[in-house]
C-alpha cells in the first residue's frame, strides 16, 4: 500500500493566480500538482473538500479517486474551482505513480508515440498572467523588460519578433492582436478599421518571414458569433494555423459549429473546458478542427487521456495548453508525447527563460523547435526546496 499521509498546498504572492499541491505517502514519495486561477479558492477546496478524504487512502487508486473528486452534486462542471483542485490532485497522483515505478508519466500512460513534440511559442511577456484580474495590457509607455518580452514585440514590431523566433528554431507562434478592440464582455461588434489594424500584425509577419512560421490567433473567448466571424473571415488570406477560442461561450457547441461552417480558418477549442463530456459535445456538433486541453483545468491526466482518446476517435489533432506554470507545461508535454493525435505543445519562452526555472528543479529540453521526452520518473520535475523556505510562501497542510 502507498498510503497518503499529507496534502500540502503552496502559494506565492508574486504569482497570485498559481497554487502548487504536494501529496506525501508513507513510502517517502512526494507527488507534485498545480493549478491556476482563484488560487485561494482552490486552496480552500483542497483542504475543506478533498484532503480529509485523501488522508489514509491508497495513492495507487488514481481512477477511483478521480471519479470521486469529479462527480459530486454541485459545482463540478467545466473548469470550476472544485475541478481545478481535483486536477492538481490527479496530476500529483500520477507523479507518484511514475516515481513509484521509476518511469516517466508518458510511459505510465501506455508509452510514447513519439520521442519529441513540436512546440509553438505563445508570445506572452515576462509578466503575462501574473496580476490578479485582467491580463497584461500594453501601454505606450511600456519598455521591453528583456529579449523575450514577446507581447510587447508583437504589438510594436511583429516582423522582427517572427525573425527572432525563426532564428531560434520555432516554426509556430501565437498572438492576440484583436483583444484590445473587445471593449465589453461578449463583444458583439468590431469595426472594419479595427479588423484591418489587427490583421496588419499578420501581414507584417508574413512579409518578414513568409511561410517559415505558422501563426495562431488567440481570441481569448472575448467575442460573440458575428464579431468572431468578421475577424475569422478577415484572417483567411493569411492562412492561420488556427483561431483559438473565438466565442465568449466556448461550451456552446452549436454556435461554434455555425462559426466553423462560415469560415475557412481552422477553429481550436478549448483550454477553458473541463471534463470529457464537454469535448464530446463539441466533437459531436462538428465544432472544432484542433482540440486543446489544459491538464490543470480539465481534470488532470485521468480525464485528459479520455479526452485524448476522443480526439483520436474523431481524427482531431490535439494540442495541450500552457501559459500558466511549469507543472502545467510538464503535464501537457507528458500527454503530448503519449497521445496518438498530438501535434503541438505550447510554451512561453519568456517564462522558460526566467521564473519557471526559479520554481522547479528541471525544465523541458527544447531544441530546434521541439521538446524532448522527459526521462526522469513521474512528471520529471519538482518544486525547488528553497521555494518552501521563502518567507512569503503561504503553506497549508492537512495531515493524518
């Protein structure tokens, strides 16, 4: 038996949206999980709803624990705080599983379908997604904080940014030049002038590097169907790899299917969804071309592998999300190596070059636009010991 003896959470004021979770067992192993958004709320869910029932449980019962944590009566639909907490727990349990057997998680899942996976750079900067509340907005007074302040770069000189990425071996990049025009939740209109200004970013990239790089357009679930259609149709001439999360309600399978029928750009959906049923509904409705999932939001590895199986059944390419934290990246990478239809893993070079490495012991090996398969047992990384010793660390434990 591998009995759970402690459930620990850790938050840092410097990264207010992130929370890490560790599960200790009587074997002396520590499994690591993570999730993002509403960190204090997730902390409460972990210690009030989940941890009391985990203490003393056999950590090898991953499927049974996942089922119990993802199917209670109220609040357990989509990527709620309860499901985000359950995701962190599940990832930690799979980390324990890999460590116990001395194998990486992609092997524990059934083995790798590939030795490496192509990555794309999401053009976020060093402070993207760090504040509580809205994402970083670029102001006219902003200056580059380093060589990889890529959100500022695509706002100011997208052609030079594309050249930089190609020179580093990246073959795909993601940008969001239309966000600043969404002036209300579920924005229902965008002017022709704003559409043309947003598409200029794509034009400058194509002029600088031609077809040597794929371009994804992120719409961050900001638009209603009419405005999203206008943007998508305007992007058709630039042949984007995909347009991601175009609608304010990404679980609206019919609206998304209607949009997909009326534009030639491929639709990617959706990091925001939790659980395999939501993806089944989108696939049944013919709503997407690329299936994106985030393991720290969708239910962890246990649910993600079921979603990956749906992608395979429907012949849809799969692309794990990460623009949040180092554990999400490792989890997505482990799944992307295993899942038969996986095509890309998201990375953020600004984060990889700075704060990810300050938090965890190891980072993925990325070269010439590909991430290599981790070989260390479990996730392949752990929290640095000094992170727990920080005076500002908010640590809470539930023990036997």
